[in-house]
């Protein structure tokens, strides 16, 4: 663990979720989550090991399971990502990671299941950024099935506005351009790629997603777009699988940083909020790490970008 890593470096919302843990345990978990965030772009494998270490100590905290899912996704382990996203969704009650779940279904070779999952939630309940991410993931699933026209339709949502750009617009414009190219509409694709480049440059410093930039260009009217029809489906029942212990059973292979052991005697967090001893099937476990406590509480929030970005 680098000396400059401090628990306070973790996002405030995530830190609040760790308040159910003992201070020593919360600080270790926070440091591992900070490292996972730092490394996710340049070294996703190492970021994943940090997320694994956090999961061993706080497997019932939503943001920890979310981080483990994201790092698994970035390393290409879509099956583990899907399991962890299901667990995160169950613990937090949030659908904001639905786009990543849809893309993970694509990653394991189930585009039909991806489409079914994407239709199981009312998109109006998602944030605009998640609506865009979901549209891109659904479009990708359509392409997987060889339906380019339907893939284009998935992207023709209100956010596909050539005159107003948000932080998520560049990814949407680029995805739209790719499908246009797939359909042989290269001139239109070039226009949307240029718009994607402009939007990306405008939001290169990462402003708030609610910030709007008005783009004035000569010509190039917006395509006729409308909300993608939503099937009137109840939320799909998901398999309620816990974290697969086998995915975390070899500590030496993970090369995870060594953690100071915390015993049951000095860690009141080893029981859940009602004082119930934790079921071992609910918690990540690694051989040789039995002394690390696992804490319990359920609450979270967070969003990531989809596979196509």
C-alpha cells in the first residue's frame, strides 16, 4: 500500500457506507478501494486484487461488491462481474449498474438475455447518464444478433441531441456513428464522429453530468429520434447467488497486500446489524485470511460506463 494513500481519499458517499465497520477495518477497506479506483484504467488486474482485499473484509457492503464487479468487468471476467453486480443490486436496491449487467450478459455470450434484462426496468427511473449507457449496451446486444437497424433504433433516444452536449454525449455519438457505419451510411457516420470528438474535447476535464454545452454548427439537423419502446415487463427475477468462494480462495495467487488480522474479540462488526452471526456463504473468503473480519450493512450508489465506451 503506497504511503500517500489515506482513507479520506475515498469518495464521501462511499466512506459513509463504511461507517458500519470498526474504524481500523473501515480504514483498510477505504485504502483498498482508493487503490482500486486509482489503478482501474492503467492496471485493472492490480485494481481487481485491491477490490478482492476489500471484499474479504467487508463483503456485505454494497460499494465493495460494486467495486469488485467493476474491476472484474475490466479484467474480462464477465461471469464474476455479473454475479457481483447481482449482489450489489440486491444489497443496494439500485438499478444504476443495470447497463454494466447488460454488457456483462453480452460478455458471457447471452445477447438475448441482455436484451431481456435491459427491458426489465423502466428507463425513466434511471439517471440520464445511465439511460445513455443502457442504450449503448442494448444497441451492442442488437449488433451481436446481427440486427443493425434495431441497434440504431436503440440509440435514438432524447439524449441523442446534436445541439446540446453532456458528459455522456461523446460515447452516445460515437456508438451512433459505429452503427451508421455498420449500415453503410458512412457520410452520416463521419458527421456523428466529428460531434463525438467535439463533445469529448469539451468535457475533457470532467464537468458535472448535468452541465449543458450548446453546440452551434452549420447544417446537420438532428435525426428523428424517440424513446425506445419499453416492453411492459416486470423486473426479471435474478439468481440470488452469493460471491463464489472459489473465485477468492487462493490468496497467494492473488498476490493481495497482506492485511493486519482483526479478531472477533476486538471487532464488534463481525455480526450483522441485528447481531446475527454471518453466514459463511455470504462472505468472500480466502485461504489463510480467516482472521480478517467481514462486516455487514446494505446501502450503496454508483455508476460506470459500459463495454462499448
